[in-house]
C-alpha cells in the first residue's frame, strides 16, 4: 500500500496575503510518488504561492500539507530535507563559487559531504567547467542551472521546479527535459510550473491547471490529450430541431441552443471518425443540412478557454 500513498498531500489550503489578497482558495492536490506533475496557469494564478507553501517559505492561512507523511509546519526540518526547490526568481548574485555554494547547500540540510554526488550533478548540468567560477560572473542560463544544481545537492526525493526553462535557450531546454526524465527514472518526484504548453505536453504525466487561486483541472496528460485531440463537426440544419432525435441518441451529438445546428465530437486519432455513418443516419432520419464545418481544439485552446472562462 505504501507506494500508493501520495508523496505530497495538499488539503484545503488557502492563502490570504497581508494585503488581503486571496492567492489560493481551498486547494486539494495529491502528488503521486515518482510522477512528473506540471502546474499550468497564467501570471498571478498562485503557482509560486502554492510551491512556496509546500516548501515552507510562505505560511498557508489554512489547510495542511504533508511531504512524505511529514507535516510541513510541525515537522518542518524532516519535510524540508526531502524537498529540493528551484525558485522562479534568480537571487544568485554572490561572490561565492559554484562549488562552495553547492557544498554549503548540501550541509544546510544535514547531509554529510559527498563530492562525488556534487560532481555528478554539475556534470549532468554541463557546469563542471564552471565549478570554480564566482556565481555573479555566470550568464543567466548558467545561473538557472546553478539553482538546479543547488536544489539537487542534498539528493531530494521531491523536486519543485518553478519555471525552470524561462529564459534558457532551446538546446538547454531539451537538456533539462532529459535531466528531469533521468531524475524521475531514479525515483525523484517532480513538480514543475511552466508557461510553455509544449513543455507540459512533452514532460508531464499529469497536468493541473490553476486559475485565480483555484485548481480547476487535474488530469492525466493522456486523457487531456485525448480531449485535445477531439474535433468538432458543426452541421447547420435546414430546419431547427427541438431536441436530438431518439434515433440518434447513441451518438456524441449536442444541439445548439437555437436548435439550428448539431455538433458532432470525434477523435482525430481514431481510425474511423464515424462521419460517413453519421451523415447516412441524418439522411435516414429525414434531417437535411445546408452546411458542414469542422474545427479542432488544441491544448492551447483548452488551456486558454479554461483560464479565461469567468468563475
Ligand atoms: N507577498 C505577497 N503579498 C501580496 N500579494 C502577493 C504576494 N506574493 C504574491 N502575491 C499575489 O498573489 C497572486 C499569486 O502570485 P504567484 O506568484 O503565486 O503567481 P504565479 O502563478 O506564480 O504567477 P507567475 O506565472 O507570474 O509566476 C498574485 O496576484 C500576486 O500579486
Ligand atoms: Mg510564479
């Protein structure tokens, strides 16, 4: 049973900042051990706030969070030592070298020195040749990689990446995806936020969409992709209908409010779209149409419509 237990369990978490702003509203979320979870949402949705609460940087106004069974408030040290955080904001303009920053970071979580591990981390991030450089002398993309190295220094079970690929070039982005996959293979659970839909498509096992402090969708990526992969065929009717005729009730049809068009939803990945039999059956039912047009929804469309719809 143990492996079925969520590695992070967020229960009814709300956050109201001192300004009175309600940044999170009753968020419930379980993260499964070993998954890659992508949190999507527009600017200001509450992604960083949620991550900061799990990492103990921001206090929740109410609700509880467990990390591997440890309450993040009452058992802060135990919980925090299991977590690695790559923050969204770069605050790394220090005179320290990459190497000493990493060693210090590992020590901070009570882990004994392990230079072999740190070397591996730096090599994986193509930072080994910069190990003695002062962090302030590195480029933006390199600083971001240092933040990742720092988060991995104490071998966390759970890794939070807040906008990990913002401002990094395409090649590095792909390298980072590779690294994230490798970490997952080694058993690390990964929670990332991103503005790049393709990043979520590429990486995530599950996707959560957050809008104005509310988690509005949590779905397996494949399920979501199936929904994205759907197409609609709108059939403009000669004469309006009152309802969907009995003889067509087994089909994925909806009737527009004015009764003037039928919308048929089908799966673009399927071998057979079912359009030919649909048209044949319309004919059998004596339903004439004057026009047909099809449209496709992308992940982007779904995402945009989800976050735009009024609450
Ligand atoms: N310390 C704070 N005091 C008051 N309001 C805050 C504070 N920190 C964040 N907020 C507000 O809470 C909301 C959520 O912010 P948050 O940083 O969690 O968003 P986000 O989803 O990470 O956005 P982005 O995609 O831009 O990173 C925003 O409206 C923000 O202005
Ligand atoms: Mg943020």
